[in-house]
């Protein structure tokens, strides 16, 4: 054991913050040592974000003290915090899409010549920083053209350019693929190795276990655990976060597939090439793949939101290749889209209205008019059945937390009892407790004899739920595995396009399944 | 000959007010403020220029006062959209309507006339090579704006503010400050545009004498994609259309038809650019099947 350094990088003492109706932080102490990667964990609403916005000068605490590098600090704005050597990468990136990487990095701290931005110096600066920290990115690229992983690099470069000694990353891997996340952690470790400090705000257990030195867990605004990563386990952290024992990464028992419900052959659309697959009743088929390899486009084409340019799609033996979204739904399809805020729900409409959407066509209206009593009863029933926490059915959907909104969306779609459910990223940004609930619902839906096509960026989710796993790469379905052969390594390899040995396995697997599908 | 040097000079005269106003609009656009109050600001400039020149005898003081008055008038937009977070379209339209009423009212109370005020002793701007000094100033303004926006620290920050105010704020740049500056600058430029219209092209004030030039400037901003050089080209197109309209009138076409020329060109230009943009975003659906 090395003796702890004289001054911690960040020291919060007795931070208390009350918002109307909630105590967001209740006398929170947090000590982050210099040169460590410190994970701040907790479910949504546990107070992580409030604590970090107090540290970063975005919110004032009601009580408590902040010390940075041993000095008393009382930041009135993020600018003050930056001047004291802090830097934050927000969950939704704060970048200028139309500007170049170099312009983004130097913005508001520009190298100048005669009042003009010294572009050559800015480019050089980006190259030097990029090389020093393993954050390679083209300084002249337009940020809007970059994939998410590279944009995050730009965010980190921005902080390094300003000389940040302590980096706060808010849910940094929420938008990254497993491979990108691994790269990020390698970068963070090297930064920590150089004496910089990293505070990781997250609710993902895997990355905390692999990437952090110590963990502080918040629940209901209070610190409930301080752990050394090397001496703890995922179960212990999860229990601290939720306040009860949670079974993580359950692999559910396989289903009993019946007749083919969805039959897709050679489907082609913008971003998808000749995709063929079948989903049977009582079966969950999972689609794994790095984001942007055509999964979203495939699901949108199946849901009728994107024109199909080639191939054939049939649902319960009816040809729906060119059917509209409404026709598809009437023929027996329900859909949980990836973006629950913009596509899945109408945030300004009430919870009851959101729950009625889609059902308005069938059970809740007569002669074109909605039956208000029916809408209310329907809402109450679904709120009970799916455990949606809403103060009243009349509150706007935007008042629900992410997890509850997702429960609303999934509940509404499951209630259609449609033979086929398309579901994208069912648990993205959802708490551990709610994840379990959603997974149980999906399994129950399958066991009731429905077909489910699942797209997820979480490999553990795909492995836990799917009876069969397909892998998409560059718009094609490149591999297919049964539940027992779909381990994380195999899938990861296939998602990356497959190596020489992986490719052989892949091709065989596809052939086997194509034969099976023909039978 | 239909196209000759007279037509070119006439086009350059018509160009100046549109160009100045459109530059102001472009700067606002870059700062993320949709400014459709150009017309009203310009009209305030026209009236102030004529009034000041009449009472002081100096057209130059008229130009200065026009710039200041229009800048003050533009504060309505700045306070309304930036500080009070109002709707820029509603405010812009209101400003345009208010300017028409206010200048007509003041025309009556100060000069005791209705419709038009002109007097042989009202001093206009001198001409240099057949053009008002403000014409040369407007060309210089294009170059300055181009360099400021693309290369200067201020321009970089302004563009950042216009694109992602949140992101700018996290880096300690105040979006409000830059937006105020952009709107005030557009006020100054519109004031100059008004002075040019009332003391440069002609020497008089007529009710609603901007006659839609501010709206044409708004279109020039869109057409030129808020780039100073693009705005110059777009404004030149409208200048040519206006000059060609005069010329056609000389050839015996009815005035009502020729007056419509710049607006017809505006509509045509808008139609063509939106059609082109739409073609570009449409995905190449044939590529995947080939």
C-alpha cells in the first residue's frame, strides 16, 4: 500500500441539496484521490447528477464544502470550475457539429495571431494532444461527420486543451459499442497513470469493475457504500444501488418455438442488404451488432417506417412487404422503438393518452370519438399491470423518469397482444431494478406464445433473452447462433466483422440456419 | 443593347441597400437569431436619415443617425428574443408593421405631409464614380464580415453560439452577449441600408419606401446560406432584377408588371434552392439494389 497523497483531487464534505419535494443530496461526503479512476454509482434519481453539478458550479449546494486540490472552492459557474482544473464530459455531448475538430477543441481558448484564430497552431495542438493521450482524430474533420466514439474523443481533447487535471465523465459509455468503451477505458487509465484524476458517473456495473479503482454508491441522495473495486463484486454494488439483492445477467431458459410468424427474405432498404430471417411464435430472436450496422433500418423497414426496396416480408403468411405501418399493426405487429422520447411517446400528452395511442383504433373509440372513461380505465389497468410510477394518469408523459417512460411504452405495446413484437433497446438508460422487470415481461410475453424480434446494444441482454442470436455487420446479417453458442467472445468477434477463424464459423452458422429456415 | 453599363450601374445602386441589410441578417443567422425585422429596421433608417439631414443640413449626420436609430430599434428584437425568449418571427413581423405606422405618423407630425416628403434643399449623399460612398462601404463590409466570421476569434465564437448555445455556455461564452451584438450590428447595417435608400438612390422619404427590400434581404440570407459572399451574389441577383425591371418599363411594359420583377426572381430563387436541397437529402434508393 502506498501512502495516500497529501491532498485529494476532490473532496466534498456534507453536501446537501434540497429541491422542492426531494432531498437530492443528504450530507454526501466524497473523496477522490489524485490519479485514481473513481466511479460514482447509483440508479437514476439517486443524486449523482446533482452532486456533480454542484461540484462543477452548475448548481449551488444548500450546505457543505467543496475542496479541489486541497483548496476551498465555491464555483459560481462551470467556467470557475474549469479554471480550477476540473473538466466535464456531459452525457449529451456539447459540440458544434458544423465546426471542425480543431475549432471545437480550441473554442473559447483559441491560439491567436492578430486577433484571428491561428488555425495551424490549433491543428498542431490537437495533433500533439491526440498523440500524447492516444486519442487519434483528424483535426480537420467536421465534428458532425464523426461517429459517436470519436466525438467523445473531441470532448476529452477539449478538456485536456484547457489543462483539466480532473475529468468528470457522465455516463460515458451509454452511446458506445463494447469495443469503443474498451478503447475509452484504456485512454482513461493512461490519463490516470499520468496523475490525472477521473470521476466516472455511471450505472453500468461491468465498466466499473473493469475500469475503476474505487467506487462510491449513492442511493436516495445518501452515500450507501464506499468500495475498493478490487475487493468487491458486481452483486455487492448492485445490492448497494438497489437496496436489495439483484440477480444480474440472468440467462433465461429457452422458449418453445412454434409456427413461423415473421418471415423475411432478402429484405433490402437503405442501409440493409438482403436480410433474411424468421421469427417463430414463442421465440425471441436477438439482433446483435455495433450501432449503425443496419439494425435500426431493418426494424424500421419491418415496422413500415422505411420503404422496402427489395425482398419479401410476410407476417402470419400475409405479404406485408409494402404495407403501411397501420396495416402492419392491424395484421398483428407491435413495436417498441429505440427512441422512446421522440418516436415512442408524445412527451406533452398525458400518460393516459400515451397509453391509449394505437389502442385508439381498436378498443377505445366508437364512431371516431375517443371514449374518455375507456381511456382512463385502460390507463389505470396498464399502470397497475406494468408498475408504472405516475402520480396520476393525467400528468404529461414528460414528467416520468426514463425507466417509467420505458415501462409505459413497453406496457402499451405488450397490451396489444400482437403475435409479433419488434423491440429496440428495451433497457437503454433504465435502472437495474427496472431492467429486471422489463426482461421478465418480455419473457412472459414470449412464453404466452408470441414472437419477439429484439435489437439491443447490450450483449448481456441479448444473451440473457434471445433464443437465437443474429449478428448484423455493414447492413447484412452475417452470423446466426443458437442460445448456447452465443457467448460474449463469439458475438464480439462477429460484430467486429469476424476475423479469419471467426468468419469460417460465421458462414457455417448462417448456412445451417438458412437450411433450418427452409425446412 | 439590353445589357449595358447603365444597367450595371442601376443594378449596383439597387444592390446596396439589399446587400447591407442582408449582411446584417446573415450575421444574426450565424448567431442563431432569425431576423425578419430587417424591413422595419431599414425603414426606420430611411426616416431618420432624411429627418436628420433636413434639420442639420448634413447627409453624413443623417447616415450616422440612421445607423444609431435602427440599432436602437433592433433592441426590440434583441430584448424580445434573447432576454425574454419571445418568438423571433412574431417580433420581426411586429417590428415591420410598427415601423410603417411609426414613420408615417412621424412624417405627418414633423413635416406635416402625407405620403412623400421631398424638398430641393434636402441634402443627399455625394456620388463617387456614379455611386454613393455607402455602396463602396457595403462591398468593404462583405470582405470584413467574411474574414470576421470565418477567421476571427469573435466570428468563431459567434458561429458556435448560433449552432449550439449550450455548448458555448459550458465553455464560458455567453450566448446572450453574442446574440445581442449580432442583432445590434444588423440594426446598424439596416440603418445604413435605409440611409442609402433615402439619401443615396433618391433624396426623399415616402411612406413604406423600403417596399419589401428587407424581405428580399431575408431571402438573400437564405439563398446565400448566411455566407457573406453568398449573400453578395444573391443580393446582386436581386439588384439586377430590379434594374432590369426599370429597363423593361422603359421599353413600354406596364409598371405593375416590371415592379414585380425582383419578387418574381425571389420566388423563383427560393423554389429552385429548396428543390435542389430536397433532391440532395433524398437517399439514393436505387444504389442498394443495383
